[in-house]
């Protein structure tokens, strides 16, 4: 079990799902992943459903607010930063767009959501009371984040300048590059071919670790979800499945052959 008390600047730290049917979505993921659920009031009849594993926050889900009606259900990935407001001007200087924020999320933290020049959306998170995931790289917890893009060079230039990321070419997969943040593996970038790019927009997606991906694939279908890809091997890393939940949000699960230990950074 790899617990976290602080995420370094530039590290993926959280993922949540915004969906058209929060009650159904919450139950689907609780049943699928074995997560406990804490309902946090957001005002009116809206709740932020905090998913927990072994007593640690690992992800969340909320309903689509009325002003965003019609937006397709999706998972949103968050990157921890030390100062959202200081980072915000750089987003537009580097060719991105701020689509929400910066704003405070109660006493949990401060965030903004941006669209990078490759047109993918991602959020920046400055933690206060909520650091993000308290557990990583463990069955039931966030373990990876991946960008699907049509133009990896544009993506790398933007995130490299904004967050200081560096990139390593996967020697076995020409279309795949790994993200490093201060020497730590921090996600991946997959280059979509023309056929994929014709129907799929650029997007960030999270991966959650599971103990048995083949068994989980069957459970996805039993609960009304759809297995889109897999189970398939991911080289020597493990076996994965890409699925969509009953409301249509896409997500990955992966059975890791050798989970990377979380080494806590003190600065």
C-alpha cells in the first residue's frame, strides 16, 4: 500500500468523473472497484461523491451542473501545482486557454481547468485541505495518466514549458512517449493516427490499478458498462482494459506486474 501526504509540483494527483446520472455512476464504480463512498454536499441537490479505498480518498464523481447540461460524461485529471494563480498567466502565454478558474473549492484547494494547444482539457490543483489521492499505485487507486493527442510535439512543448516535464521515447512503441516530472514517471503521451483522430478528440484519461483485470472486465459488463479494448498486455507493465461506464465516461484499469513504489518527496 503506497500512501501519499504530498504531491510534488507537476505531479498528477487526482481524477474525478462528471456524469449525467450521479446516483447511477456512483453505484457503478462502488460496485466495480469495491470503493466506499462519502457524499459531500455541494449545494442544492448536488453531491461530490468521494471514493475511498482502505480509508484513503482515491477518486470522486459528481453530477453535471445545470449550466453544463449536454456535456458528455468524462473523467477529469488533475495536476498538483504549488501556486495556481502564478501558473495561470503562463497557460495563455504558451497558447493554451483557461476554461474555468482560478477559483477556490471550499477549503479543499484552488483550481483551474485549461485547454492546451492540442485541445485536451486538464485541471491544475493547488491543495489546501485536500491533497488529492491519499493512495496510489495500489489496487483501487490511481496509478497513471495518459494523453491521446494528434500532435505530440505541440503537447510536449506546452507542458514542458508550463510544468517542467521532460519526455522519454518508449523504445518498443514509436507512438508512445513517457512523461517524467523531476525524474519520476508521471504519465504518457500516445499519438493518435489519422483514423483514431477522425472520431476521438484529444483527451487525458486516468488509469486505476486493479488486482485482476480479467475478472474486472467481466464485472464491467455485468454492471452495464462496455469493454472497449482488452484485456490486453501493456508490454511488461501489466494487462489493461479501456472501458466506458453506463453513462459513457471512458476510463482505464490495469493490473500492474510490478507497481512502482511511492517515494514521498519532502520538498
